[in-house]
C-alpha cells in the first residue's frame, strides 16, 4: 500500500474534487459571490505551489519520515507492544488532535495568523477552499507533523491513511453543499460537516474562533470551541475577513504576499 501512496493521494484529491464539485452544482448551500473562474485558477495554483514546495523541501514527506522512525524504533508506539490496528487507530486519533491544536495556535499567535489568514480571505467557501493554504503554513505544518510522528512513533500506514483522510475531509467540509438537516446532525456527531465548518469562516470574529476541527468533531465539543450555527444563518452570513473583502485578494500574487501586508 505504501508504495502507491502518491497515486492514492492524487486519486483521492481528484475524486473528492469531482464528487464535491458536482454536488455543489446540484445542491448549493449558498449563492456564490464570485464565479468559479474568478477563484479556482488561483486556488489551484496554490495547490501546485504547495505540492512542489513540500516535495522539494521534504522528498519523502511524512510517510517516508514515519518509515524512518519505524526503522529506528523512535517514538512511543514503536516501543510498546500494541496490536497493529490499535496502533494505527491511536496514531490517527492523536494526529487529528494535533491538527486541531495546531489550528488554534495559528489563530492565536499573530505571526502564524499572518500566514493562516490567507485561507480565511476566500470570499466564498467551496471544495477548493479546503486546499487554499499559504506555502509557508504548509511547510510549518509538515514540521509539526514530523514532531508528532517522532514522539508518537506513528505507523507509516496510519500516517498515510490520516493524510488521505485529512485532505479529503478538508475538501468535504469546505464544500458549498446543502445536506439534509437530519443527515448533517447525524454526521456531525462524529465528523466535521460543511455547515459546521462554515461557521469558522464567518466574518464575525467570535464565529471565526470556533469549530477548529478538520476531521473529527469531538475535539471542538470536548474543548468547548464548538458553535452549532452562525448567528445570521448560513445563507445570510458573510464569509471572509473584514479587511479583505475586495475581489483582488483572489489574485495569486496578492495571496502569496498577504502575510507581509496589513495588520494582524
């Protein structure tokens, strides 16, 4: 399985893009402020830049690093005798918690927020928003994952499965899709749904600082950062940040230079 990791990740990316993009067209939750052609080229350019940056900086990426830790028996799970499926599940849970914590830190620390806020300046929210992260944030995130993998001794299979789920989950919960109310309620008992995560992209700061989870919804409930619905409702709420409401923020050059512009 591990030797096919790039193929699996690429297939998951395009599969999620096609499925969620199609569902957005059939069952939109909100009316778009900007057309796809005005936003998607820059968002896809960011995906390409991030992929190249990670592959150049870390040729083996997180799965290769996990294999190295396994070989050298580094980390907790490499030193205790657990059934392999249990170790894989434990690793995925801890890594999901780490991503939740990382997300909060990127909101709380001003210089980290400068990089993360590019993700929040999208004027609409759809499947491509789940891939719109500044390259510096992506590289910092890889370093954080390295630290978690090293301390935990996460099995490489668990790391690969988590990476695939994280990518697909982000594209799912950023999608502009209207789910039946009952289905949304049932799903968010376990995972982050589009309606749940959309609250996090509200222009209202109190809502921006809520619903930090990407995969599992339990962390927001457990640490009291959960907010069920936006105050104005999903159709009336405004997406983005107050100081970045101009459409020119969608240009690739402005997106990349944004951390070094404006106030935090």
